[in-house]
C-alpha cells in the first residue's frame, strides 16, 4: 500500500515520538485516536482527553483511514 500521509494533518519525524505519526502540531499519536474508538469510546471523549487535537484533524485522519481501506479493497477486487 502506498504511504498515504496527509502532511497537513499528520506529522512524522524521528525527533517526535520516535517517528510515530502524530497529529500535526501535537505530540499525540494518531494511533491513540484509533485505540479510543476501538475501545468503544467516542470521538468527543478523545477530544476532551487530548485538547491539542482539533475535531477537524481527527475527522481528517478518519477520512484518510477510510480512503486507504477503500483503495485496498478496490485493489484486492481487481
């Protein structure tokens, strides 16, 4: 799968969290949002816990994940 990192929303650098993708302008790993949702927590719970992440950033990351899944599904069907 091609690396689909939207540099306006996601930041990755060896100097920040060891290169783990984070929400741009924060030190909050993108994976943390996915972990919250997987645990059954809602987006608002995540945003309350991590106020440095905006709703727009969180929704953009979820959209990127959705698009990546759809690309993978379309490639598998081809």
